C-alpha cells in the first residue's frame, strides 16, 4: 500500500471549522466579505503549515491529509 498526502485548507470562522481541498474551493463557498480576504491576496500570502493566515474574521490554515491507497475494488 502506498502512502499519499493531500492538501487540506482549514477555515475557522465564528467558532466553526470548515475543510477544503483548495483555496479556490474555500473562496467559492465564502465571500471576501465573510472571510476578509479575496482569492488573489490569499494566494499571494503564501499560506503554509508554518504560516497560517489570520485576521479579525477568521483563521485559515494549510495542512496535509495522510492517506493510504487501498485495494478495494481493484481487479488483480
């Protein structure tokens, strides 16, 4: 079985937690007015594990989801 990593974007907003597969998915769901930053600015910020984005409205973090490739459904 092969180990894999997938990027996860975590948004903390008003005490609630949301998870996305990309920054674009986050900004499609939440407007600039709700999170306080637009897509281009967030991309330019350089979000990383060690560098979360924080403002008065939210916290946006980048992380990795560790997975293992399964064999269910694969023909041998």
